[in-house]
């Protein structure tokens, strides 16, 4: 059976944040990764959402295990356990 894929909307639901928040997270992470690629001295913070595992059309998608791993590594998630 194929692993579940999450678009931004379902990623937000699983993470317990609003869709608009997840869109902002994704935009920020994409921008930071581009900056880091251009300048090796730029350090990426650990809280950034991971790059998409794939795309469906023009939409980014993440594997379920990628989403769960990010949620578990979030500082906020650690504080509420």
C-alpha cells in the first residue's frame, strides 16, 4: 500500500496549525533554503518544515513519515509531551 501524501492543507491539520500558518511556514522555509544554497554561511534553523518529498502538479506534498518526524521534532511538540 502506498504511503499517504500530505498537501499543505492536510499537513496543517496533522500539525494542528491553521492552513495560512502552514503556507507561511512553507514560504519561509523555501526562502531560507534558497538563501542557504546561495550563501554557505547561512545556517538553517531546525524548526523549518522539510522540503517537499514530491509534487503533484504544482502543489508540494510530503510523505506521512516526513510530516510525523517534523511534528515530533518541533520545539513546541517537545514542550507539551
